[in-house]
């Protein structure tokens, strides 16, 4: 039977061609195809990383704009009373009001906390400031409160002549008593901005 194969040239060529095709297919399946798949996978990874790099370059190009926005946000945060909790914020507000009153030349009679209020999703804390002094000192105190940063608002005020001081000083500038309710917007540090 082996001898017959050798006699037919076309059969030998067919067996040779089939063997070479099988070996070539095995070579492609075992060696070439994994290399092609690896290269295709790396090409997809490179394309994906190029997209990431392009997005990051876009972010980097916006660096100056983002820095400007961050500075503006920090400046806006300075418009709020801030602290770790409302008790600390109220104590800081009372200390601030005391120094404003004393710096304006008015005599501080008392500072007391007022209950916090919320308006239009903003929380406000306040203090009642009771001062006495000449009209100019009271005016300076109110002006210093309303022009200070963080922004403070005089929501109510009561001004009346001081009966004790006005009797003693005949030729001096009249002395008045002022009671001012002062509030400021709150930003607690633990809260999300």
C-alpha cells in the first residue's frame, strides 16, 4: 500500500500540501494569532491611554481658570462667619462685636447671644449688642459692624437718650444708649461646600 502512494505523484503532492497546510494552520493558531491578539490589545490600551492623556491635557489647560475660581470661592467663604460649630462661631462673633464697640469709642454694656435663624437655606447666628456713648461713637460702631468682613447685618436697633450720663454732662455731646441685634451668615467647617 505504501508503494502505491509513491507511484501517484498527484497523491504525494496532495498529502504534502495538506501536511504543510496543517502545520501552517497550527503555527498560526499557536504562535502568530496570540501575537496578533496581544498587539491588538496593546493598541486598544494605547488608544484608551491617549484619550485619558487628552482629557488630562484639557484639565491642565484649564488650570489658570480653576485657580481663579478657587480664589473667588475662598474670597466668598470669607464673607461668612466660620468655625467648627455654632457655639464657637457665636463666641467669635461676640468677641468681634466687643472689639468693634471698644474701638469706636463706645462703652460696652453687654453682649448676649441670640437664637440662630434660617432664611432661604442660609443659617444666621446673632448677638445683641448694648452700647452707650456719644452719637459719633455709636455711628462709628454701627458703621464698623456693617462694613466689616465677614458681613454682619444690624437687623433691629433701639436708640434712646441715656438719662444718667446726660444729667452729669451739661456742655458735652449727648450720650445715647443703643441696643443692636446683629446677625451674620454661618459656614460651619464640617459641612460640605
